[in-house]
C-alpha cells in the first residue's frame, strides 16, 4: 500500500500497488514540487523559510545595516 512523505505529502508507491495508479501519483508529486510546497518551514529557532525567502527573527536591517535583535527587542 502506498505511503506519503512527511513534509510535502508526496506519494510513495509500494511494490504491491497497482501500476495504473503510478502516473496519477507521479503527476501529483510533480505539481506539488512545482508549487514549491507553498508552506513555511522552520529551519531552527527564529529561522523561517517561505518560498525562496529566509527570515531570521534575531536579525533586523536598519538603514541598510544588519543588526542583532536581543530578547528585549533592541
């Protein structure tokens, strides 16, 4: 019986699955990959990845200069 990957929910056929179902599952996987998953992923504490943008909660750009942000917000 087919299973699915945990992050993007991609179709993973099993040896016992009917081959006729493979094309539909494969095409579904390609559509998900082409869309880039469409989700936000957390790479670590304070690091979020959305599409092709990485946001770092502890860095802030002020007047074109990258600054560290401390627990008090400064």
